[in-house]
C-alpha cells in the first residue's frame, strides 16, 4: 500500500512532463518517419494490427485526431466462453448516486473526507468499459502481465513495453501485456489526457479503461474490474502477473519459478505480509477507522507492487470478490478474497515490493547482481528501470546467483 501512496505523490509532478513528451512525440512522429527510437510507435502500429480492425476502414493517425466516433478498440465482437453468463462487458451505463443514508449517522460524520467519499459510493460495484480488448486473451497464453497505471504516466508504460512488459513468445509460451486504467482524476488534464491515451491505445492496443475516477481509494475497483474482465474474456490463460508501473520485473525468473511450481494448485505468490495490523492513529497517513475495519489483523496479503497467480484462481477470485464489500486498500482486499477461498498466499523473497533493502542509501539498492536474482523490485522510475534492465541483461558477471529462487 505504501507503493500506491507514493505513486500518487509523484503522479502530479509527472503529469505535465509526460503530457508534453507525448505531445512532442506525436507531432514529430506525424511529420517524419523511419528515424529511430521515438518512431518505434508507428512501426509497431503497422507490425501488429489489432486483429479486430482488419475489415474496417483505414484509421490513419490523421483520421484519428479528427474522428469523434468511438475508437475501434471499443468495438466488441461476441465471444464464446465455456461458462454461462455475459460474454461481453455487460455494464453499459453508470447510474449510481451517493448513499445519503450514511450522512445521517453519527459515526459517519466524524470521518475524514476521503473515507466519507469512499463509503458513500461503496455500493457502486461496476462501471462501463471505455477501452476494451476482447481479443487480447484469444488462444493459449502462458503469462498475462497486467499493470496498474494512470493516464499521465505514459512514460512508464513506454519503458515497460520495451523492457519486461514486451509481448513475446519464449520457448513456445506466449506473453501478453495489458495496462489497467480508470478516468484521469484531474479536471484540467482530463480532456487532453483522454485523447492522448486513446491514441496510445490505438497504436499499441494494450489499454483497458473503465469509467471510474482513477483515485487511490478506487484502486480496489481496478482490481474487481480486472477480475470480472478476466473471468469474461480469458478462458485459457495459465498465469497472471499483476503489478505496478514503477517496478523492475525479471521475466526469466518468473519463468524459472513457474516451471518449478507447475504442480502447485491455487498458486498465489508475492511479498506476503502475515498479521498486518490496520493503523489506528488518526494522524498517521495510513489510518483506518474502526468503522471500516474492526478486526485486529488483516488476512495475509501480497504487496500490490507485483505478484503472481494462476488463471483458474483468478476466476475464482472474481466470484469471491463479488461476495465482499469493497475495501479501500486494493491489496488487502485481495487478501480478503483469498481468505474467502481459503487459499493462503505464498511468501517469496524474490518479490521485494516494499523496497530491496530497508536502508535507502545502501548501495545494494543499485546492485545489478541482486536485481538479477529477483522477480519484482519496487520501486524504479523509467530512467532507472531502463538502466537496470540493460545492466541485468548485459554480460553481467555475478559471483553467484543469490540463492533465492
Ligand atoms: C438513475 O436512477 C434514478 C433512481 O434510481 C432514476 O430516477 C433515473 O431515471 C436514472 N437515470 C438514468 C439516466 O438512468
Ligand atoms: C437507504 O435507506 C433506505 C431505508 O432504510 C433503504 O431502503 C435504501 O436501500 C438505503 N439506500 C442505500 C443506498 O443503501
Ligand atoms: C471512484 O470513482 C467513482 C466514479 O468515477 C466516483 O464517483 C467516486 O467518487 C470515486 N471514489 C473515490 C474514493 O475516489
Ligand atoms: C465488526 O464489523 C462487522 C461488519 O462490519 C459487524 O457485523 C460486527 O458486529 C462488528 N464487530 C464489532 C465488535 O464491532
Ligand atoms: C545506510 O547505508 C549507508 C551507506 O552504506 C551507511 O553509511 C549508513 O550508516 C546506513 N544506515 C543505517 C541506518 O544502517
């Protein structure tokens, strides 16, 4: 949960920078072609046409910017799944008003604004989908990488696509990547960022977006919406990696780990915390009032920075999530779902979602040989991530692989 809070602080600072960056990139890209790295965008767009649009008119960049029609990626074709129930996203309108009953109650009046807002809209479970990719899970997929992101953090997505989130086939096993987003929360930035995001999705076809506000307490909605989406569209995904957009991930180590764990049923592994206590001091920024959670301990849960689970379990998590009231902290909420299913998450030392070593000034935090033996490390911003990725994937000589896997 610390990861996410920090993220929101950095969010504002990054916003303007990434907006300008993408704008510049787009403008230059439209005027030139075939000139190196930034133009990767257009090349990829041509190399991987999303299967959906094949029979549709040519949506060139120019027509994109003029068009006010819905984007091709939002057009769904019905899919047949082996289970009963809706086969396309079945929420088409948002009509959810605040629960005004609460404001008449004494305990509610004493709460902080953010908890009030959360509680008043807690019963609004599902929202319409504004960018969808029903085709993403077609065929057999070994590993689906899903990454929580927000509209303004284009630079993080860009680096992830070039490093650990690259879609590829390794030893015949397919890896696919998706970013999970809500609506930009800043009014001023909303219109511009939405248009840029739609263009980014038009190029890469890897963004899922729902019509709820991208705020810290709405991260649980991102969780439940993904679970429902996966349940609906992904019958043949073996494993799911879910994480933040500011982490380092070793796909090779994920593969090694999964091969060793192929017999494990209900696999759920990450940086698991047992017996975490909700913080009860009001002045603490992670404070949780009793009205929201009245037990002493949280169920075991994995830090939301990055964890692995198997596909069949993800589907059962969706069913479990629908039986619970929403909880404002997304990773704790998932722990509650696991508890319903009586599945105990596995703690593994190669998942470092709360930092590599506690001492932030320690040189170990920049030691590539340590990264080489990890599965997830929080937190790395784009320039550090690309530098570390290059180091780890160079002819790095390490005296020995740390005995972690
Ligand atoms: C939303 O719900 C309210 C009450 O349930 C209803 O009166 C109203 O017509 C609905 N609006 C839309 C746009 O569906
Ligand atoms: C508010 O209270 C009324 C009466 O007790 C109840 O019928 C209604 O469902 C409540 N509204 C919500 C959103 O819980
Ligand atoms: C979550 O998103 C909904 C829909 O956009 C919004 O009404 C609500 O206020 C948001 N909740 C929080 C806690 O930000
Ligand atoms: C704790 O909360 C649950 C559900 O919110 C409620 O049913 C229960 O009575 C509460 N227990 C105490 C001791 O307040
Ligand atoms: C943290 O690491 C730095 C550099 O290695 C060291 O100088 C410092 O004493 C360490 N601090 C603690 C609290 O261990």
